[in-house]
């Protein structure tokens, strides 16, 4: 990363000012309120809700309200929504409360058969004009509008798609540098992130395969921001270490003790916000509880536990 950029870590999205250029990806079953707060404690500048389907928002059931939950400790926050019909996006406008959400992001990347079957997520990439129409509708919310895309559905059409998104008035675009049919084990092709950056004027955030601090530095050489998903699961510390690396060229190893403490902090926050979900505790614990001797048997024990009191007691004595 060039020296100049190292001193210019702030970023603007419409009227929203970010303290640095690190983004936590929206992730289903991961980026709930407690998890976002944990990452913010490690200095990530921007975070999102997991993707939320428009019908779920309109029905306001408990599960969705939990996904939409935020707090004073959780700013700035993007709400990510999925849907297929332009009219449906206009129905969520009353829910886009600027006191809670700093921006709204359109999911144009999810490849799951359930979402694609519903003509949402990455299916939208087949029709860039429709994405543009959705952006125009969402602009009526008064908060910045962003889109998270892939390179295309089957074909790489990223330049055409990004230009349409910019033309429609979006404030930022995130590019996950794979097509929707590519598996995550195939390498993301960052050269397309550079090409998008050269073609459009709005900020471009790069995503896909940013798995260590050095990758963040490389991404920030070509894009305005670096977004991390998989590598941040059970490892909120990656943001702190990425910033350290950007400042000093060095990173510090995250200790097993820190990981255990991070998991306990997640549990406390989940309790504080009444968002305890034992399935999620198992899943996240499986990622947090690594990097110390005996970690694998600890994880096996954890998976057998059915209530949070038991989990807390067990993890506390590690
Ligand atoms: C568990 C998990 C859940 C995800 N959920 C979402 C989501 O809700 N919305 C979204 O736009 N992308 C979602 N993604 C995709 C990521 O945001 C990201 O684009 C992708 O994993 C590539 O980044 P990475 O290489 O850093 O993992 C998810 C990824 C994972 C691993």
C-alpha cells in the first residue's frame, strides 16, 4: 500500500464519513448485533446486517426484528436487503429509519438456489437496468444507497453493471470478484476490481479472498475499501491487525487467550441484547475456539452443550 493512502484512511459514502476503509461483510447467521459490536471494538469502520428479505421486513416477525436490531454501539450500520420487484423495494422505505441505518445496501450477489429461484440476489445481475430502478426507488429513503455485486451471473458483465449502478445514483459499489456460478474455493479475480475502479467515479469496495492483513493492504492499493467475510468469522481481530499492518507493516499473532475472551464477549453481548441463539453460539464457538492446545476437544465439548449458562461456565474455565 502506498504511503499516501496510508495517511488517507477516511472514506465518504454520500454524506456518511467512515473512520477507515475496512468493511465487515454482511453474513447470514454471523453479522448480528453482538458480532458487529465485537468487530467495531477491533476498529472496523463499517458493518452491515445480514441480508434481509423484503417480505420478512414487511411481516415484522421476531426473527426479522432480531436481524434488524441495532444500538448506539453499532454505528454506522448498513441494512442489506434482498428482493426482486422494484415496487417491493418501495414498500420498505418506511423501515429505513436514518436514526438506525446509515445506508441501505442491495444484495445483488447471493447465489443460493432459494434466493436465485426467487429472482433476487445474484439473479438481479442479469438485469442491470432493474438494479438501477431499484436504486432510484431507494434513493427516496434519504440515506445513501449502495449495491453489493459479483462480476456477473454466468458471464462477466461487471463493467456494464457497475456503470448502470453509478448512473442510477448509487453512493458506493462493492464488488465480490467472482461470478455467481463460481465457487468460493476458486480464486477471486481482483483485476476486475481495478477495472471497475478505473471506469466509475463512486467509491469501489473490493471483496473476495481478503483473508489476512497483507491482503487488505493489497486491496487498498486498487480499491477504496476492503471488505472481509470468511476471514472475520471467529476472528474480529483481523481488523485490528490489518490496521496495525497498514500503519507499521507488521502484524501481531492473535493468541488463544484473546480468542477465548472474544467468544466470551460475544456471549455477553448476545445476552445483553437478548439475542442468544445456541446454534449460532455453536457455530461461532467452532471458529473462535482455536489456536490453543486442546482446542479441538474443547470445540467437541461445546457442540454438546444446549444452554448458554453451561457454555459460559465451560468457556470461563478454559
Ligand atoms: C457465512 C456467510 C454468509 C454470507 N451471507 C451474506 C449475506 O447475507 N449478504 C451478502 O451480500 N453476502 C453474504 N456472504 C458473502 C460474503 O459477504 C462475501 O461476499 C464472500 O464470502 C466473499 O468474501 P470472503 O472471501 O472474504 O469470504 C456470506 C458469506 C458467508 C461465508
